[in-house]
């Protein structure tokens, strides 16, 4: 049992949180200590307690390419990255580089993430070793990848992963066709005929105009309608980026209850454009937030990401993407895990230091979190009822070992 005493919540009220096992047992203004004599007590009187962030779109192992290739648009950047991946991605690299990503994510208050890459079993292993929740997705492309000879093999391996993690409480498996410009029609058909409506699908969609034009000439219709035609648009579909959608596409996404993942920093860095997420939210589309991979961001900081999300929309409207909404999309687990800061929910709790210089003075906790906080303010991270990070340090992970192994791999690529 863990008793977090006297924390401030996002609404500005004092609250105490009692955690039993992996769930939140009580959230109230005060929980009597006699109720929980065995509990580990955390005095949070100088802390803000929030529910953990979910990084809904990333490629964790790409920490290895952080800063290797900047300042290019998506297609030019991808051409460079695909070559690097063919040369350097293997099982060992994916484990250590994903583990580094997991450490970075936890230290920024993230308690779960959805990943698309190669050797995804290693991504799951690294996430579970650190303690994070994870949704993995073996990248499916219509050409050879570091992991698979072709799409069909990737599909088979995804089914193997699905079997392996079928009852896992903290790991789930999705099907991850990379995009409509890297997957051919016959492979989309194969995917559509092989999976069922309960299977999760994640895909990059309408990320930039070049992609949309490629899809239009290849399939004869806009990206969302292609997914609809192949029966791949439903409440278990997760669409990353969605920068260039027509109003009809937004309406269709809403009708099918598919989820959109907003990636503002990556969209800016790759010169892709600004997504109309406010319009989507107003129309009832479920929107999550993600950092994308480290090679196009170049960090995995969800506090920074939610600030970018809020600030970027102010180019259109100063009020709609307010601090609370930006925090809310960063905490949206997209239905994968029942995480929230309320009784009976899974216990992913993050404590943010209110003694930090940038937290003073404090009028509005959500404003602080969205516009002034940074990941250095994250003090404690509890995932699934377990303290993973405390007093800004990992409780049970050999951080030096992770750094050593990633540096060793990066040396081969030419790191300094
Ligand atoms: Zn991506």
C-alpha cells in the first residue's frame, strides 16, 4: 500500500491518494493513516499529483538516431533513416535503445506508450523491465525490413506476439502497417482479411502533403477513405499525425470512432504542417498525444509536447486548446488501459515538484503544468501501484548500464 498525503490536484484542491495493489483505493481530502497502517507514506504537501502521461505514438529504439539527421522534410529524412536502419537495427540495439527511451519517458512522467518499430518483442521487454505499460506493433512494410523479409512475415510475427502477450496486464499488441505509401494494395487486403475488428491497428496517416498526393495517385482517394475501403477504420484504429485531412475525412473518423494521435513537435520539425486537432475534438474525435520517435523530435518529453500542442493551436484560436485540454490529451490512454486519478482505476500517479523555481508563484496548477513546468519538475512516478522513480531517481534500474550500452552501439554509427 502507498499513501500519498496532501498533494495538490489539477483543480487546485488538496487530496490524499491511497493505492492498494495496482489500483487506486481512495482519493479524498484526507485518508486517515489508521486506515492504512502498513502503507508507505509519501508526504506530497509540496507536490502536484497527476495521472501518468500516455505517449501514444513513438518509435522508442530510435533514440539511437537522436540528432543524427535534422533539418529535412519527411520524405528526404525517411530515405536517410531507412538506410541507417538497414545497417544498424538488430535485436540488441532495439532492447538497449528502447530501454533508454523508457528511462527518458518515465523521468518525464510518462507511464505507458504505444510503439511501432522492429523487433518489438525487445521493446516490450525493455518497457516491462523498466515498469512501463506498452502497446507494441511490429512495423509492417511491403519491402524487406531489418526484422522481416516481407509484409506477410511481419504479419505472422505480429500474430506470434499477440499470442505471447494475450493475457499480459501491462503489454498489448497492435498491427502496425507503417503507412499507405509504404504498404501495397495487396498487403492491405491481406491485413484486412487476416485480422478481426477486435485487433488494434496503428498507422501513420496524412502526415504531409507529399504523402496525401502519393496516396491519391496510388489509390484514387484520400487516405482515410482508403482505410475505410479496406475495412481498417473502426474504434480500434489509431491514426498518427493526421495533419492533412479533409472535413469529410474528419467526419468519417468520428463516425467510425477511430482515434487520432497528435504529434505537434515532429510535425513541426519535419515541416509537415499543423493538424486541426481542435476541430477534430470539437467534432467528437478522440485525440491522444505522442512525441513520435527521437529521430524527429528529438526527445520524448510529454510535458514539452503538451505545451507545443497548446501553443501551436493558438495560431488559430487563443482559447480552445487551453492548459487543461492539453494535459487531458497527454493523459489519454486511448482505451488501452483504464488509468485515471480516481477510485478503482489503475494506479499510475506522477508527483510534480511544486518547490521548483518555475512553479512559484502558483495560481493555477494546470497552467503551471502546461506553460511553465518541465520534466525536471517530475519527482516521483508510480506505475501499476509500484514506485519506479522517486526523488528524481530510478528505484530499481541500472541507468549507467543502459547509457553504457547505447553509447557503445552509437559509437559504431559515429557518435562523438
Ligand atoms: Zn512515427
